[in-house]
C-alpha cells in the first residue's frame, strides 16, 4: 500500500498533503504501524498525526495549519479534543487561539 492510498483509507483531509504536513518520518511511522482493521477507526491514526506534531517545537504557521485541520477532520469530536489540547499548549498566543476558535473552511 502506498502512503497516498493509506491517507485515503484513513480519511485524512487532502490539506495534510497540500500543506506538506506529512514528513518522511511521520509517513514511516504511519505505514509501519498500520494493521488491517485500523480503517474501522481511522480517527486514531489522524489523532496520532496531530499529536506527533504537537510534541515538537514547530513554527507558528504549522500550528495554525494544524488548528485549521482540526476543523476539516471528518470526526468533529476528535477535532475538538485536539483543539482543546492545542488551546492549553498555546494559551498565550492570540493568533493560534483565534485559529483554534474560528471554524475553518478552505
């Protein structure tokens, strides 16, 4: 299975690729961790991608894009949970807070 096929199977919004938020390290983790049946609960894999980024020191523009992706995620509950995590981690940044609080539409 290619990574593109895996992304479709796991219902990742296309912006993950368009915004280049899938570096080789994350792709390898995702493909190596895949087991048949994961597609029955793909929100776990998408949540893992968010958390992979949030554990790193990344540029503000990346964090804002991640906030936007939470609004595009097919699972609104998981997206909301990630926004809660982001709100705590970036409580002092007004721009990030705005991205977290404002629904995003492409």
